[in-house]
C-alpha cells in the first residue's frame, strides 16, 4: 500500500514502545533508520533486529533534554545515512503531578524533552529535509494535547504546544516541499506507563481496549510515506475512539 524505500529517517525514542515499533516498520518498508535515545542497549537491540532482516540502522545515543543534542544527532544521522527525508519526534517524558504540587524542574523537563527538543531537531533537520525534496516531520502528540485530564498538566501543555508547532511548520515549510504532520495516540501499552495495569484505561476507549505500539507505528509510516503526499498540518488520531468519549 505504501513504501518507504530508500528513505532516510531519524526516529527519537527508538529504543522502546512506539519509537521501536516505528523503526522496525520503517525498515520493513525499505527505510534506513537512525535510532536516537538515551539507553544504548535498547537502541542496539532494535538495530540488531533490523540488521538481522538485512536493513540498515544506526545507533545515535543522546539525551535530548540537553540543548546541543538535537543538532549533533541530526548532523550525525544525515552524514551516516547520506541525507535525511523523515524526522519522527517521538521521544517524550510523561509524569503525573498536580498543578499545585508540581516542581519547576518537572515542568521544565517536560518542555525541554517534549517541545524544545522537537523544535531544535526540526531546525537542524530543515536544510536536509529541504534538500530531500520530499521531507516529512511526524510529531507524536497525545489525546491529552486537546482533551486534558487532571494531574498531567506539563505533559498535556507540552503536547498542545507541539500540535501548534506542527501546524505552523506545515505553513512555513510547505513551499520547501516539507510536510509537517502528527499522530495523536490514545492509551498505548508501552513502557511509558511503568508497568501499570491498563485494564481500567481500556474501558475508556470506545473500541474497548488500549492500543499497541505497532498500531501507532502504522499511522506514522503512512504519514511519512508518499501515500499521504497531499497531507500537511494534519493530525491522524489513533486512539480507539477515546477522543469521542
Ligand atoms: N503510551 C501511551 O499511552 C501514549 C499515549 C499518547 C502519546 N504517547 C506518546 O508516544 C511517544 C512514545 O512513547 P511510548 O509510549 O512509546 O513510551 P516509551 O516506550 O517510554 O518511549 C519514550 C521514549 O523516549 C525516550 N526518551 C525519554 N526521554 C528522553 C531524552 N531526554 N532523550 C532522549 N530520549 C528520551 C525514551 O528512551 P530513553 O529512556 O532510553 O532515553 C523512550 O524510548 C511519546 O511521545 C508519548 O508521549 C504515548
């Protein structure tokens, strides 16, 4: 249905959950992938799986909470892959805290990793994506960007701002042939939930279950491919219907 043949992609948070599933699926569809995250062993495990299938993956360890990290990984990815066609801003932190009880450090880390890092990665990737002629940025949002719940204010606000960035970028970069799109997942069974039992969450989704990382990866792959070539500034909601609940 779609192909990512010969596309060069940088995926953040690629060592686990949605990022790892996206890296595997991209490689399956013919892309070369640069895997970014802090935990080297997990990135290497994903790389080894991809290489075992005869595809190319490179591991680029980085803490995206640090200002210089974004430009450095984009440079290394583009040099090692020979350019860059796709940037998937997937890495994020997610911690619960009430507004009254939240420390500034906690607030700041959410905005550093979930918003500033995507912004800096996009800035650094811009010349490469423009040079690609078919550049795409896919940002991973959340239902909470537009449907907040108590006790996750920093996370929700960072994702709402990332939605806004997605849309502005779509307008600013359309003339350069770069698309800017997003996925908005509902609750997905990944390590971000720290092993919590998600059964109660399942019932909140009209489809009666939480999602899988592979289901979100499929939406990301569609948006990154030419199958969605006339789509920019859009958000693909992949959430078992929870946005209607
Ligand atoms: N799971 C859900 O229910 C759900 C719902 C809506 C949206 N999302 C979004 O989906 C995306 C992926 O999350 P996930 O559910 O797949 O959870 P996950 O497996 O915990 O993935 C988060 C990834 O971000 C990386 N990361 C965190 N801080 C980082 C930093 N400072 N520098 C570099 N990498 C960092 C982590 O790797 P390291 O720790 O190794 O650095 C990890 O691989 C996130 O944007 C999340 O907000 C998830």
